[in-house]
C-alpha cells in the first residue's frame, strides 16, 4: 500500500503530514539518490505555482537534494508542463513541480518528472517511498565540495513561451480573435497572456494577480462562471480557463457556454484524423469519458481506448501504443507530438489554431457529439474502505448495475488525492440515473461519510 504517492504525486494540507518540511526534505534526499544515474555532478530543476506554502516546500526540497550532493536549479512560478519541458531542455537528471493543481491554497503537492519529461511510473515512486521510510540512505552525507549547489535561472518563461509557440504551423497567428483568459491567480499568470498576445490575439486577462492565498479561489478551470460572463460582456470569440498549475484548460464558447471536455476530445480526434495526423486512428481517454465519445468516433473509424482515471495512465497507454492524442473529460489534454504531459497552454493554442484553420466558431467546432445523460456525485468519506467489505453498499451497487443493464454505466471509485468517493452513472433516462445516484450517495454517506457532512 503506497503511503505517500497518489495518482498525481504527493499531496495534502501544507505543513501537515505528508506535506511537511521534514517529509519534503526526505523526499528530496530520496529522489536525489534515485536520479544519480552516473558519475559526476547531477542537477534537478524545481518549479512551483503561486501558493504561499511553496516557499517553505521549495526550501525543504532544495536542502534535501543538496544534502545528497545534487545541484538544484530554481526557476520560480511556472506551469507544470514547463517543468517537464525544462527537464529535457536543460539536460538535467529530473524535474520537480511544487503544486496542488486545482486544490485550494492551503493544500500543496510535489510531483516528479524524469529527465525525459515524463511523470514517474509507479515502481519508481515506490522506490522513492521505500528509501524515505527505510532509512537506507540516512548515512549518505556528502561533505566539502561534494555538497550540492543552488542556481537560479531567470529566462525560463521566455524559453517556455517559444516552446509552446512551436506547436503551431509556421506563419499561423491569431489576429482577429478576441480571447478572454482566466489565469486562476496561478502558475500561468504571466506566460498565458503573453503567448496569446505575441500571436496576435486581442486578450482580456482575468485573475492574474496572485497573492499566495487566492490561487483557484472562485476562478480558473473549476469555477468558470466569471469567465463565462466576461466572454459575453466582451463579445469574445472564446474563453480559456487554466487551473493553478496550468496543466489543463477549460474552454468557453462565444455563447458563454462551457465546452464539454469530451466534445473537445472528439473535435480534436476528428480534425487530426481528417488531416491524417491521428496516430493509430485512436483516441485514449479514461473510464470517466461519456459513451457519446464512442458513438461519435466509431462510425468515423476512430478507436476509443479507456484507462483508469489520471492523466498519467492516459499517457502510459499512449506511449505503449504509440498514440499521439489523449486526455480526460476534466480538461487534461495530451498532445504527445508537442509535450510529454498535459499542457494547458498548448491545448489553448491547438484549439485556437483549429478555429483559425477551419473558420468555424468554438460552438460549431464542438457540436460534434451527443452525450448520454451523466450524473457525477462526490461524497466526502472518513476513510477509503474496500466497498466489497460493506454489504449494504455492495448490494446497492449490484442493484444499480442490474437496473442499467447494457444501456448505461456505473463507475464508483475513490479520489487519488482527496478523501472523496466519486460516483458516476450514465444512462438513457436522466431522472432514473439521478434518483439512482442520489440513493447510492446517501448509502455511502450513511456508512462511511464524514460526520460534518451529514
């Protein structure tokens, strides 16, 4: 059983285990030991988002890494995909991002990237955990000139901006487009508006004044209501909302409507397939994507492959099958031709490029699938118990599955980063699945729900 790593690194309330300076320093030491592949000096690049606790975690990680004789390059606030890019570009041994993504400011997290810019596979994260808890490397204490140094690089934003611009066809620009971008007071607060302006778009910027405590606060990818209103008020062509670390993007069309993440995936799959750029004629997504995706793509000869929830699992399947398009309903899109992880800025540029090249509005481009009715519910739980060990919940799940038959889906799983049980039901009759999901949620709440939510 993994003690620290969830589906996307280590995450929790800052200054509470596991997100303490003590554990961060030990993580830094363990990671430094793992990434010392060869003789000579070694380097790890560290980036962060804009939350207050990043200073604390950054210092602890840096101390731990240097204490194992590995140098640290600090780059300050930068989107998570920017760290994946820098790990490759700077030829370092690894990259580290300090961020809790879309979570509120009191949370924080640590995620690692290999020198190739990929999130670490489970077995490597397990090795880091084992080293941290075993005490195996406690006695490794380089001294004198062998202690690691710390460097700071100041031009990384410009490097990353040029990198994402290179994902576009040469000569293409966004002149004539009016774009509203919501930076969520997060890691993209400078780079997202800059890249859009450099490409010729008229840009209206929201939530680009981070205070350390306002990241994701009623804004960004999770709270697009303000963006929707501004798109209407400005008569903009499109709105783009990033989350705190800008590894994803949520879009609002010219009518002020949030674009369904599945419809976005379908639109890209159709366009890339038509241009003969969709490798393997396949889209990789997760079990959370609506069955409407299959119904829209299968008649066009495009296969849909599903993975467990988490962009890392989407990426693993893409790499294994040599596919180049994948993503999640939540707005994580992976264009493997351009970056090794989900990249909100690249997603934004690709969608605007599609609008320009097709001459279609955002709403027209994404009017490409008919989703089955879907209900999503989150239930806060006290603990992540095996549901098969709770007879009442097990029977309720079985009853729901029988009722759906072959005309729908029931997915129930724990969040990888929070004490939440996620319930998703799809079916032909919305009233029926609404009642079903509420009944199941009530049962979970009664058996393992948090008392303060009752």
